[in-house]
C-alpha cells in the first residue's frame, strides 16, 4: 500500500509515517497543501491522510482535487474540530473517512488499512498460495505453518507479488508500490530484497524471475 501523509505538524506527520512504514507501507510525507497537491499529481496513492488546516492549499482543497480527479485514492481527513457539522462538511468534500485529533495510532492504522482495501479490487483478508500465507491485517507471514521473520520491505514486496495472483510484476512496479518517493530508480534494492526474501521462504523456490520482465509467485520457474 502506498500512502501520502500531509500535515503541518511535522512531528506528528513524521511519527505517523514511521509507524506506517513499520507495517510495510510505502509512505511519502509533506507538510503543506502545496506539497500534497504536487505529489498526488505525480504519484498514485492508495490512501491520502490529510490534515484539514494546512498552510498553502488546505487539506479541504487537496481532498476536493483528489475527489474530482477520480484516481481512486481514498482520503482520510484529520482535524482538531470534533463537531458533527465539521465531520459532515469534511465528508461532503469527497473524503472517505474522518478522524479527530488527538487520536490513537492503532485507530488510524485500522482506518488506513480499511481504506486501502477499498482502493483496490476486493481481496481476501489472508493471501495464500502454495503453502504461503500473508495476513496483512495482523502483519503475519507463514509458509507451511512456519512463521516467517520478514522485514517491513520484504513483507511489502511479498504482498505486491501475492496480490498479482501469478502475474508478472516488474522491478519498476515493485519499486513504485513498496518504496517511497525517495527511492533511486537505478537502485538494486528490489533485486537484493527479492534475494533475501527467497532465502527466508526456503525451498522449493516460490518466487520466480521472468527474464527482462520481472518476478512472479507460483507457476513454472
């Protein structure tokens, strides 16, 4: 899942982003509405977490722009205003959900995950193939019942591959969906992550390289 977090409270934005990254989400961060508009114009996000009261373009304006663009990005608005009228107004802008400050991080995570499921075609809560099972909600991975100790990035790459249901996923697509905007397009991070992931998954090999195309799970090597 790729997420944009936009909030002028820098400590809050950075803390939320770091927490989401630990759950294997690719997160971009900005601290004003202008930066948020720029990013949603360039990148495809599953979820945008927007503070309503940002300098420059407000979160309301960014939300309205996303809604009008019809790109499929789900919007979670954050605000200190807790009144019913404020919530109704926010949802009327095209937001998909609304969370008042202060909030519990666990609740924000649950709402982001729920919105992420709505931004893509419906998937089962546990992705499974060839003895491999990925429980995204609980952030657990097993193979033939054996727990796998995966890094957040390994978990994210495995999630993207399983979600593709046997289709080939290019290195560029993996980089876009599992890394943030600062990822170097010429890096070998994808290759290295896939290599370490294969070692942890064990034999028989389940991640196959398709020459000049990318990677896929299952099917003939």
